[in-house]
């Protein structure tokens, strides 16, 4: 009877403890879900990681001033009819107030309904795909070559990285001299072999080929260095085991190298796509968008609207810029979703 009573008391005590524990758990869950829970969590995060927040605050501030404000201003201008005739300006001692007006989405309708936009978009996509695919292929080939031990490997690496070290505008001007129809080195070499001079920058087809070639020359070093780093992170034991199992060079490349480079490849392809899509210097400095407008891409068209056309159309240029940003954001989101489906974390 005493034993039975003690067991009942213990059970009751245990039930009380369990109920109290469950109540505390529910209380914590309720607190975390309550509106004040988020604020408390943010306060704790700030108290815990205050040093990290302090370190990144200047960067966030600078980015907000350099990128955030121009972006907001550009979006606002794209919703107006601003041009050089109706913006605020100072002429001598006289200050003229802005008279442009809000027009809503009219600029976007005008640009998207203009055949010029589709022409620029198609060539920009072709230009980007051609440059990125050729750059990636050449970078992968060179990275595989430089990943092997041979005499003078360091010298070859330095020579192949050199185009990346030279300022872009210097490289483009050098290529412009090479492509000169009358005195360029390339045509001098062709003339020596009995081949007629090629109008590198004067013919629309050759001009497109030329800008792609120059951009590939500038982009290969970055791609090569990134892929070379990825190759060196692949364990050599995998290649040794595959070779012992009788795998051919192509099978080792397909089943070891390519999967091992997947994470690096996805990142460099994304970066290269964004850079090439917005590659203003090569197009502008090499061909000025010509001959005619055959090599004009979206970003050079936005520049032309703001600084070349008369009157300068600031609202139109801002509209082109916002559309470029929207296209790149859509591409990045689709790209990220495709990577997630493949099991990549990004």
C-alpha cells in the first residue's frame, strides 16, 4: 500500500514536471512567434554581432551612396520626360528650375515597342553567349594545360595572365591599331601572304567578329585562373584510381574534372555573363557601336541616349538602364533556380 502510494505520488510529481516543461516550451514558442519576438531576436543579434555590424556599416553606407542613390534616381527619371532642355541647370549666374513632368510607364512602353530595343537585345544576347562560351572553353583548355608539370610553367602562367593586368582601355586601343585597315599589323601580315586586306572595323560582320575576339582575349585570363584554382582543389587520388581502373583521358575529364569544377564553373559563368552583358568599353572604344549601329548593345544604347543624341534624353537613358538591370536580375534568378534543381547551393 505504501509502495503504491509512493508510486502515485512520483507519477503525479512527474506529470507536474512534464506539464511545467511543456508550458515553458509553449511559452518560448509563443514568445518567438509573437510580434515582439522578432524585435527581441533582432536586438539579441545586434548585441551578439555588434562588431560585425560595425565593420560592415561603412561599406553599406558607401554602397548606398554610390549605388543605391543613383539607382533610385534612375528609376525616378525613367518615370518622367526629363531631357537636357527641361532639367534644372545653371547658365552663368542664372539658375533655371526643372520643368520635366511625371509620365508613368510611358517611357517603358515606348522603348519596348520600338524595334530598336529588340535589335539591341538580340545582338546583346548573341554577343554575350558567344563571348562567354568561347572564353570558358579556352580558359578550361589553358587551365588543364597549366595544371600539369612542365618546364617553364610559371612563365607561361605569367604570360597568359598579362592581358588581365593591362588596363582595359589600353588593350582595346592596342587592338584598334592592330585592326586598322591600312596600317594595321594584321592586314600587313595578310598582305605579305597575298591576301587582300580585311575591313575588320568597317564591315558589320567583321566588326562583330572583332569585338568578340577582343572581349575573349580580355576575359580568358580570369576564366583560366579561376578554373585552374578549381582544378588544383580536385584530389589527385581520384585520377590515380580512375587510371588504375583503365579509364581513358576523356573519361577522367568527363567523370572527374567536369564534376569537380561544377561549383567554380557556375560562379565564373554567372560573373562573366553579367560583365559581358554590360561590357561598355570594348564596344564603345573599338567600334563606337558601328559601323552604323551593327555592334550597338543595350548598355551603349543607354549611353547614346544620355550623352550623344540631341537633345540628350535622360529619361530614355534611365529607362534603358532599368530594363538592363531587370533583365540581369531575371537571368540571375533563373540561373539560381536551375542550380538549386541540380543540387548546387548558391
